[in-house]
């Protein structure tokens, strides 16, 4: 069964009740979640139930070896993740025999995360799990919990291979939410080819956060990266400091609702205008915050104060010592991987104890938080909460009411944050979507979403954070400077009254299936009886594996007879191929791995690499050694790899007419070479330059959707004066930008090629392909929804107010041709031609 309902609708209770009952009845439960953090949270919840017969334990990479035996032998509620199941539990199933024998239920939580290639791997791991269970005579019920999704039953069936019932009705109380779609204005800045640059979503988010906090509206801002979230928090704090500053010379109450105590008048004898903020910590270096805050050239730069000081100048933290009452919480100071540079203030905070706990802005200490005092000179978290200055200058604590949050905090820190939010000592919080995991922030009035979160499902999930006890709430989607965001803020009908996305995965991808068949054979030799478990393409895949010498066929079935571990063949978080290890150069710590094709675009030398919201700079990509060396860094720019691509058609699998042209879906071979990377300023979006790269071309066999237009139509358009190459190129860029609306993918998961005359088709052709070996289902989805997809693409281009193309419509940050040639009006006409009298989509 799959339960697919909104945030805070009680899904956990729905699976916990039968799961715990099964444990009490002598059964065992396997609980799967995509992240360790969520498992740890669940474990805490289970322990709080205080049921002695319930022996719950996490089994993940952090579980000490001496505890693992206990878990295998005694735990009856095991919390783990697909990676651990794949690498450890299934290959050693014999050690788990008593657990598997009694297994009653498999809970697959947050299963909407299992999409694309990763989802396809998880689907095969679950099939291996079912086979192992059958070996021990158990037939567990699979209970899946998902965010709202379209056709959850069909998705669940693809994920588990089992018939699934779906529960989608949500009876939890909800107040009305006002949704605002917010498009930042074009600025005076000029980008590539003189295109106008739109103000960034983070800059707008900081403004809105400031205004909402001033109006006493409890607000959460979702920002893509931790660095971005911190920038939003810092900018908003600077703006609040500015407000407080201007009020310093204006005796009288603040112009805010006084309900939470901020409106008290500044007392006589207030400190000098700058000193109240001097204790406010900024975690970045002085050079850093000059750039992370809006530059003065920007249209919204905070107004200079009467004496010419800008608030950020007044925020310089390195030079002043914090007042002894400062109560920054070390957990929210940046436990940064880079030690502070000399002269930049203070040593890193000591862990956890020895600092004053958070305190509300009116000096009330939350219960249960009496621990020590701040040692003078300890690092002050900008991300701390609570007023550092209580009376006589409450207003000075205003900036402290905004904090930033990211993943990786300990449970106790998260509980403190929840408390601060509930008490109102924190009014504004900027976060990455890490907050989806493990913090209860019920009690918010507003949510700001900086940039399209990727799916309608995520949008509603994030918007669903606002609204307490059925009260009204506000959610604002702030558009980023790209075609999809632009389209959405101009076309609310694409968001409202639309079903949320289907979750796309393709378990039959041969690059996924093959390695799991090897792993399955290593676990228990495969027999004919197993074939239906792994899907219709299994027989062919097995033949291939035998030919490659990976499996041996014997009368009794297929055997793994090699010495190495079969599970090493499958890189479940990557896309096939030997993965590149991402290693922190200073410590040798392995941060993760990136599959080889993606490595060229995500961890090339000079790339800004995001890992769990943290920012790193790639010092060196060594393809031969399979290593990317990175260092923790806070650059004030983002990078975009640019590639040039050639494509050849191997087979058209499906096709139909599309207007005067035709549409195809099939197999292609793509040769892609990353040639340079673009640097763009984080806060303003300004282009900083294009740096060349020397990387080898890479060949990829994958699937693509493509459309062609006959020569007669092309000739007509050419006579009207359009640049056909530029028109096709522009249509391709925008189509790549819009496909994520129809296939649950990221714009980086797909690529495209366009040409006025393609060698294989002999026609004007635009291709959009899956960027993963073997395909991931995205292009197939584009084929199925082509009319809607191309109509939206046309609309996105037409609704952008720029004249000749910009990043919000037809320019692409990853274009290897430097966004040349592009013809905006030509693209609209080209798409109009294609969509003319389109037959009903098949
Ligand atoms: Zn534009
Ligand atoms: Zn291009």
C-alpha cells in the first residue's frame, strides 16, 4: 500500500501503528529512508514511545561494528537506507536469517525521493529484498509513504514490482493559503551578448523576509544552497539592523505589532549607533561579506545611513569583542571546515556546552537550557538566535530574530530551534530544503520559496509548512532567472488545479538491471522462477551478463563465481560507470561520489560543488585517478559547465506526426565535451567570465526525444527572415528548461542538440536527451507530453519581456556555443509551425 498525502497529514502514524503492533506480536519491521538523519529522527520517536518489547535500532554506515551483531540478532524494528540494504544487509542475508524469517512489514518512507536512476536502483534492490524474504519463508507487506504525487499506485508498483493499493485522501485540517508568484525585475546589469540580468531570487527573498519579520509574520525562506540561505539571512539581518539604526535616532516605539515585545521603546542612554550590532556575528570573512551582501550598484542596496555608513559596514564583526551577555548557540555558529583566518575574530566555538543557550529577545530563557556562559571571544554565530541585547535596547536585537539553518545539526539543536520558533524569539528562518528532514516548524505564518523547487509536489510540500492550527497563511514563489521559473510566474494555471507530478523511474534500464542481477545471483543463484521478479527484460539481460563473463549459466541457474563483490558493480546514487570519488583535500574525507559522465559537468576543476548544502571549490579533477579534490570555500559565484554535443540516431523506437513535422523517441549516441565553465555572481547573477577547460569528449548511449521539420516549412520561415539555426537553438534551450515541468527531472539531468540540418534525419532537428547512460525515463516522458511541453516552451519564450533573449527565456548557462546563434522571434515562429493543427497527442 502507498499513502500519498501532504505534509503533516499523519502518514507516520499510519505506518507506525501497524508496524509497532506487528513487533508486539513477535514480528520484525524493516524501515527504509533515503537519509540517515531521518532514520535517526524516527528512532528517537520510537524510543519516546517507551515500549519495552520494541527493540528499535538504526543500521547504517555510522553503526559501530560491535553494535551490528546486536542489531541483527535482537532488534525487531530496524531503520536503514537503500545503500546499506544493497551493500551490507542483502549480501549477508544469512546473518539476518532470524530477522528475515519474522519480517512482517517493509516501510518505505519518503519514497517520492526514489526517482530517476536512483529510484530505478532502489526498485531493483527492493526486488532483491523480496527474493531474500521468500528464501526465509516471509512475505512482508510493503507500506510506502510519499509526498503528494500523481498516480502514486502506479509509481509504487514500478518501485516494488507488486500490486499496490493507494491512499490519497487527506483529512487533516488546513486553513486557506494565499500563494503569490513573484517575478524579480530586470536590472541594469548586462550579461552574455548584452542580455539583461534579472535580480536574483535570493536578493528578493531577503527583502521579503525583512518585511515579513518587521510585520511580525513568522516566516521560513527556502533557498537552494546553504550558502544561499546564509546570504538571505545575513542580508535580511543587515536590513533589520538598518531599520534599528534609523530608529535609534527616533525615540518611540517601533512601527510593528507589539505583541511579542519588540515594540518597546529604546531606553534612554542607548549605545552609539554602531555598537549594538558590533556583537552580531557574521560567519564569513571580511572580504566575504562585502560580496555576499548586495553590492551598492544594485537597485535595492540598503540606503546609506545619515552619516554615510551602510549597515554592512557597521556589521564588521572582526574588530569588536562580543558583549559578555552574548548568547550565540554554537550549533548555529558555522562549525566550518576551514579554520578562521588570522585576524578574523575568534577561534571556532567549542562544542555544545559552555555557552549560554538561546534566549528570547526579551531576555526570557527557555526552560531546560541553563548551561554555562559564553567564554569571551568564542565565535559568535550569525546564525544564532535570541537577543544578545535585552533591555534597555530591545530594538537592537531585531536582527537576531532571523537565523539560518542547514542539515546536519544534532537532534537537541533542532529541538532548541523549534522552541525558539514557537516562542517567537526567532521570527525568520532561512534554510535549504534540509528542513524537510526532521524539524517540526508548525506554527509558521508564511513561507518564501526562492526558485522553483523542481516539482509541484515539492512546491505544495514547502508551501504546506505555513499555516498554524488551520489559520490563513502566505506562500510566495520567487522566480529565478531561468525559462521554467519565468513560465510559471506568468502561467499560474500550470500550478493551480493541476495534479502533482508522477514520479518517474525506469527499473528496466539495462545499465541498472544488469548489476543488480549479478548482486542477486551472488546472494542466491538465480533460477527461472526468479525471472518475473526482475521484469520482462531479465532474460536478455542475463544472456548479456553471461556473454560478458559476469555470470555463469549452469543447469541449476545463473551463478556469480567471481572473487570481487557483485554489489560493487552498481553505483546506486550515480548513473553507471566507475564513479569519481569526491575527496576533501585538507582532511582526506570522502564526501561522496559522482558518476563519471556527471563528473565532467559537476566536479570539473574550478567548479563550485554543493554537497548537502555545503559549498566546496574543486581544486583538481583527476579522471585517471578517479578523484576530484575539493576544499571548503565560500566563493561569491556559482559555476555552470558548458558543453558541446554531437548526437547520432541509433534507432527510432516510436514516432508520430507533429503539425507538419514529426516527433520521435528512440536510442541515440551522444558525444559530449565540456569545454568551459561560466562563473556568475551569486547575489546579483552578474556574469564574471568563461574559463576554458580541457576535458576529453565522452560518449553516452541513451534515449532521446526529437522533432523534425520538413524543408518546405524551413524555407518558408527562412524567407520571412528568421535565422533557422538560431531559432532551433533557442527552442532547444527553452525546451530543456521546460521539460522538468513534465518529467520529474532537473534541467541538469538532460541535454540537447539542435541543428538546421542533421546528418541522420536530413532535416532541421531538435533533440533532447537523457543525460544518464541507458536513459532515465525523462525523454520518454517528453515524447508522451510533447504537445503540452512544446506549447509551454513557446509560452515561456513569448512571455519573457526581454527583447532578444535572456537567461529567463532562451539563453542557457550550460551552452557550449556561448549562446550563439539565438533567434527569439524565430523560435516562437518555429514552435508555432510545429504546433499548428497538431493531432491529438498519442
Ligand atoms: Zn528573456
Ligand atoms: Zn546552446
